[in-house]
């Protein structure tokens, strides 16, 4: 189901049990690494709440966008990536090079995400893997420029998308969620997890001097 742009939607890729397990893992992780509202570099609060999993996660503040190894409010390292997410990346993306960043977005009713590109990662050859949990989202994806046609699709709980090739740098956003469309997330709403390879590859080892 990979289209000509490199976009793949895997509807219902996660079983109901795996979905429930992931939500429980994320809510547990959020006790140490609380969901919080980030601001854009322009100072506007985002409508989603965010936390992170794994070695790095994406942060935004007055200084700009970047990946950081610690939660900006607690100063603590992000909680580890749940094994289920590591396994999904190994299955669908790369069995050797793990994801090093897990960005978790919580959409309570009314939250949205404006059209943007994900371009803060070192190597766009690695795809982005997205997992949807809870309420259905009306998701929008366009092309490589901000203008030009977009298409709208629904992302339901358990759906996984893979953004590879051209689609890796496509403009995309979330127009809205459909409140009450799932009972999975405690308190209602939607969780999206994006797994990424954010850091540059380690420098090639220096040649061993022969004498
Ligand atoms: C990546 N999240 O966190 S994920 C984001 O549903 C983000 O929370 C949205 O955009 C969400 O940056 C969408 C699915 C997605 C779709 C298209 C993409 C991620 C993508 C295209 C390129 C890169
Ligand atoms: Fe994005």
C-alpha cells in the first residue's frame, strides 16, 4: 500500500491489545516525563501536549526547534522507548539502526496541528513512522511545497503510517480530531507517536595507523 510518493498507510496494524498496552506504557512514562504545551519560536502555544520517549525528543521554544536528550521541564532523560515501538521500527523500517527519537503528541478535543514539514532530523533517508491511538484524526498531506494540492484522510486507532521517499518531506498536518470516536485514551482524545532517526550517523572510525 505504498503510493507513488512513498507514503504507506497500514490500517489497523496494531491489535487492540497492543494499542491498550502502548497507551498504558505512555501514561506510565508521562508520570516521569509529563505532557506539556510547547511554544513555537514565535511564542505561540501549540494546541497539542507533548512528551518524548527514547534517547532524544523534539523540543520547541524561543530558541527554535531541535532534538534534546532531556525533558525541558524536569531536566531528566526521556523514558525508554517501549519494546513494542522498537519492534515495530525494526519490522517496518530498519532491523539494525534503531529509532533514536519518539515524539508523543496528545490531542485533547479541539487540538490540531498546522501544515508543516518535519525537517529537523539529520538524515531524511530514514522514514518517519507514525502510530495513531484513540480518537480518529482528520489528517492532511500535501506535496513538497506549501501551496499545491493536499488530500485528506482519516487516521484511526491502531493505524500506522510510514513516510518514506518523497513523502518524507511532504507538508502535513492534523485538521481536527473526532471527539468521542474511541474510548482508548483516558480522559478522551488522541495520541500520536512518531518514531524518527534524528541524530547524524556516528563519524566513520578513524583509520588504524599502520605503525
Ligand atoms: C512525517 N504529527 O509530530 S503524524 C508531527 O498526527 C506530526 O500528530 C501528526 O506531524 C500527528 O510532526 C502527523 C503522520 C505523519 C504524516 C505525514 C508525514 C508524519 C509525517 C510526512 C512527512 C513526515
Ligand atoms: Fe509532522
